[in-house]
């Protein structure tokens, strides 16, 4: 297979996944905007509640994400029975994790109070989580089905389902939060109900597609769904739990940086939040390419095609590098315009936030490439079903290197917020180096 053919295959898979990741971001932005209009306490509570939900979701989504490389490998090996078995047990584990995690949401107020949150905010956050926590099971099932369909190269349906969810969520949340169109005004509870409804709708749409789409019927995904499969369950669990812990390690790096940025100052924290939005948007492109690389690597590995594995990896990495370089140029040349999109220049403090945000965006130029390479390396390693060593590399890079380096540079060396972001760069670069070495070491021995 030629390099252009590999590039076309990555783009066909990756572009819809990139679009779905960006649409997923739009879901969270919509809720933030609506609650920002509704009330300050409500906004703070839901930001806090969704942060708790997201951390638990990241940990549990490892089982759903494990479906992608396992199904891709089974397809590469021509084992269609294995496709059904692994995907089904991924759905089982997702349901199990969602049920086990729900008590944490029901009794979340004491946890939030112990973390120093204000009582009124903690109570509102618990109100949201007691309803919103019911969405953990459908949210994880959606992730598992997205992984299954992506491995089968049915990524268009993933994109359009996510886009549909954005519009449904916007309309439903608006009606239930503010009491419009005949609905009762429910505030944060309305936002939670809308979230659960949209997650459930997304699961139903993807589930119906996976069951009735003619080219997928032969896999019989939901046939005798209640039957346990011990071997497949163990395979998904072994591959999935390190993926969840790896995601938790990375999210902890960013959470710790945000907390420390709050110690530096309010202006710096605001600039951090704005700049992180810009960085997160570009990261969605690298994540989509990484997902495509997982599928391509899994199929090549399942087929025993070592050359295709290596050539496909080179193409995916090159595409991510090219996009990263373009974003670096954008960040360095249009920083004032990018940060300015998020600010009302007439409000007090905007000039200070803009000035500091421009500095952070310059650091993000370094951050961009490091983050791109670590997520691409993770995607390739998952494609060859290697998740435990990357988990250790992530924990060491983020917790033992990134966070301490950021603290040292930010506070001991007096660099403030810039030092904290340099810690992000160091942690991500270290992870990228370790994981890339790990992949190419294994790929050359394939």
C-alpha cells in the first residue's frame, strides 16, 4: 500500500472523528453559555459537577475505548466472531462501571465540601449529579459504540449523531433551564435532564444503526446480549483499565495546573482558561487522527502486516506534525486575535488577560507539538494492544515530572503561570518521547 493510499485511508477515517470530537466540545460549551446566562452560582455548580462527572467518565471509558483496537485487530485477522464478542463485553463492562459509580454522584455533596467547596455550590452540584449521574451508563455505551463503529470504518454516523446531539441538547437545555416553550423552569436540574436525555438518544441512534445497518447485520452485536463471555470480558478488561488510568493521569496534569494557576492570580487563571480552549480545539484534530491511527494499526497488526503497520504510522505521524506546525504558526502570528475572540475589551481586566494570554499562547506553540505526539503515540500503541507500559509512562511523565517541574518553575523560579505551562510542555514531551520509542521499538520487531 502506497503512502498516498495510507493518507487517504487516515483522512477518510479521521475527518469524521475530528468533526465528532469538535461537536462534543460544542455540547459542553452550550451548557456553559446557557448556565452563564442563568446564574453565577448555577454556572459554578455545573462546572464543578461536570468536572466530577468527567473524571469518573475518563476512568470508565477505558473499557469502551478498548473496543476500538480489539475490533480492528479481529477484523484484520478475519475473525468476525471475535468482533462481536469483544464489542459486546465492552458494552457489558461499560454498563457495570456506570452502575458501580452512581453512588458517588448521589452522595457527592460531602465529597465536594471536603474539597473546600462552598455549601450552596456543593448542594447545587449534587442536585445536578443525582440526575446527571444517570447518564453515565448511556454515555459509556455511546463511547463503546463509537469505538465499535470507528473500527468498522463507519465514522460518518458517529459524526452526524454527535452533531444531532448538539442541537437537541441546546434546545432541550434552554427549555428546561429557563422554563421556555411550556416547560417548567428547573435550573441545574433542567441541564442535567437534558444531558441524560441527549446521551440516551445518542445511544439509541447508534445502537439502532449498529443493529440494522445492512453491512453490519452479520456481526449480530445484540443477539443474545445477556450471555456472558469470560474470555472476551477478561481481554477487554486487561486492555481497558490501563487506558482509563492513562486518561486519568493526563487529566490530573491539567487539573493540577489549573489549580496552581489559581494560586498565581485571577487574571492568570482567566487567561489560562481561554488559552486552553484554543489549545483543546486544535487537540481535537490530533485526537481524531490518533483514533484513525489506532484502527489502521489494529488492522495491520491483526493481519500480521508489519510493513503496513510501520508505513501507516509514519503517514499518521506526518499528518499530525504538519497540522501542528500550521497551528504553531497561527499561535505565534495571530495570538491577539485568537485571545480577543473570548474577551469583551470594554470590561475591566480584559487588557491584562489579553496580555498574559498572548504569552501563554506562545508557550502553547511548544505545547502543541508535544501534545500531538503523545496522543498519536498512544493511539498507535493501543492499535497493537499495548496499554500497560504507556500507562506507567503517562503516570511518571505527568505526575512525577510534569506537575513537579511546573511547580518548581512557576513558584521556586518565580516564572508564575508561564512556568506552570512550561511544566505541561516538559511532562507531555517526556511522555511523547517514551511512548514513541516504545511504539517504534515494538514496530521494528513486528
